[in-house]
């Protein structure tokens, strides 16, 4: 390869394509090129080298520009994803999802009356002798007659324990839920009789064993 310093020793130069030595010519008859020929060869080689270097620089610039553009695109995409993630995790985004209560969220008069009635039943104690309370006990006993195995209503007796109360008198079990708890039990037994009968039979304590009975669980759920 021509490096200019070794130009004169080369048989041929790939840069200037100038034949320096002719192998087929005898040493005595060979004619050495003059200085003008060397200058011409050097100028031609210089021009070709500069052309190659220029082309290489242009290609490198194109590669650098392409790589820079690709890196910029990746940075922009990553920045957008990080911003979206930050927006989702920010307290402002969480608070924006919480609906604001306006005048349209106020319950209607009918709903307000129902809520008031439920609150009244919840606060109403189950007092022995109260007409509503005694009537609801009859309804519950009748709905679960298959579980109690009793032929008639018993105000006190083992039948109440058979249907999930803690004692033979159900009065004390309603202290937590009031009249509302009893109404909920009656409603569940009337609306879903087969499912409730299955629960009462399945969860009926064996002789000598006690666990959380169905009726008490229903009262606590209320």
C-alpha cells in the first residue's frame, strides 16, 4: 500500500496507478521517471486519498446522525411513559377519580324514608310483649318449623337453640341488631327458604358441641 514515503520503491501504486518500475525492463536500459512525474503521481494519489477520506467522513456522519435520531426517539418514548406512570401514581390523579358529591347525589325522598325506617328498626329494642316483635318471632318460627321439629309455637324452648340461638329464649340475642336483625332473618327465610333451611340443618350443633350458630351470625351481619 502506498504511504508516499515508500512510493518510489513500489512496482505499482494503487493510488496514482503510475508504474514506477518495469520488471520486464533490464536494469541497464531502464529509464527512471523524472521529478515532474513524481509530483504528478503524488498529486493524483493525494487527490484519491482525500476523496476516500471525505467519503468515509460523510458515511460516518450519516451513521452518527442516524444513531442520534434513534436515541432521541427512544428518549422521547421513555419520557412519555415515565410521565404517564407518574400521573397515574400522583395523589392528584387519585383524587380526580373520587366523585364529588353534588346536589344530584342527595337521596330522593322515598329513599330517605326507607333509610329512616331502617334506622328506626335498628335502634328499636326487642321488648318481650311488643306486638311487632312477638309477631316477627312467630313468622321466624313458622318458616323454620322443619328444623325445630315442634308441633306448635314455643315462646321458650329448645327449639330456639335448634335454629341457631344461644339460649332457649331468643330475646337477649337481638340486643345488638334490634328489631332490624329479626326482620332481616324473617326476610331471608321467606325469600330463600330452601337455602336457609340447608344452612340451619348443616350448621346445627351436635349434642354436647357448640359453635357460632346461624341466627347469631345473621344478627351480627345486620
